C-alpha cells in the first residue's frame, strides 16, 4: 500500500517517550495525518534549517490498527507495539473534525493503554 497524504490533512499529535538504559528519557512529538490510511504517524523536525520528516507508523485499516495496538489476541497480535519498555505513546491529541475514523480510534486507544492522556479538540 502506497501511503498518500496532504499536509493540510493533519488531524492531531501524539507524544512518544523513548527510554534507553543509562540515558534520560527522550520525548518526541508525532504528527498525525489521515491521507489514504486509517492514521499516518510522522516525526517532523528541523535539521540544518530544513523541515524533514520520517515515517514512524501507520494504520492501513481498522484491523491493522487493532493488530498494532495488541487488540487482536486471537489473531496472534497481543502486544501493543506503542507501549513497550523502550517506547510508549503517552498522549494523543485528536481533532474530531479532521480525524475521519475518530469514533473507532478513540475506543481502541482506551482499550490498548492503561495510562494514556487523550485530548479531543474540534477545529476546521
């Protein structure tokens, strides 16, 4: 599946905390986009005066989202890849007006995480 998105399709942000033994924790902000997927997660940053991005993750569809979040235990996907000893999404901020699958994503997030801050806002 080739992912496509427009920069105006940003529908939120997520905070990712990385933990490395012997080092202080690092936090990153992931930008969330809709595009032609359920959700696309990009790490956007500035390097040498230029805006650059890298793909962190994406959910192709509802089933793929459930697999990634560890909600498909019968299908062999019982581990949440976003909540490990080394990395964890700690906060998700979603624009209800722009997040096409909002009604599926929020309940899935609340099932997948024991400790997650979810902020909902509504901006066109």
